[in-house]
């Protein structure tokens, strides 16, 4: 079952938010993804924050990413939580866990509820346009 739909969504995201809070707000996406065998960013890929527009084409496995955050989670910005193997995001390769979602299909995500973001994504049709602030990778 996907954490972005169906039963158990609230408890899943509450658990994710608690884990995030316990880690002091730090998203340690690389370690989580390595354990699950999902796509990871290459070392030193970005020198600093940048904003990128990414258009994904839905495939049989959907868009292939899950999100976290939203107004109901202490007004946390929306972030990419995971990239699913074989999904459109993994095949495209530009969207990464930890990227901050600024817009979904032209709709600003500032103060957006998590459920509203999921609704926009689900109604995206065959393609989805995201404006994201990329993960900052540090050298070393």
C-alpha cells in the first residue's frame, strides 16, 4: 500500500513526522534509501540550492514518489520523502528524496495541506509539473 493513499495514511505520516522530529528536523534520505535500494543522488552533484522545473510522465507505476510535510504537520514545507523503483521519477532521475516541492502543476505549495498536495498530484493526469528546490550536497 502506498503511503500517499488509502487506509493508514494519517498514521504513516504521523509516524514519519515523529521520526523527523526526533532527528532534529534533519532529513537523512540517503541512508534510508540505501537500506531500501532506491535511487540515490551522486556525491557532490550539487554545490548549492537551485530551483528546477521537472515534468514527469505517469507510467504503469504512477509518478513514483511520496511526499512528507504540509500545513497539518506544523506547517512544514512539502518534501520528497522517497523515490520508488521503476516509477516515473526514478526513470527520469532528476527528482530526489529531500527535494523541497515549491509548486505542483503551477500551484504554490506554501501553507498547503498534505492532503491537498496529494489531491493535486492524483488529478495530474498523464503528466505532472513540479517546481523543486534541489537537495544541497556537500563535498567530502
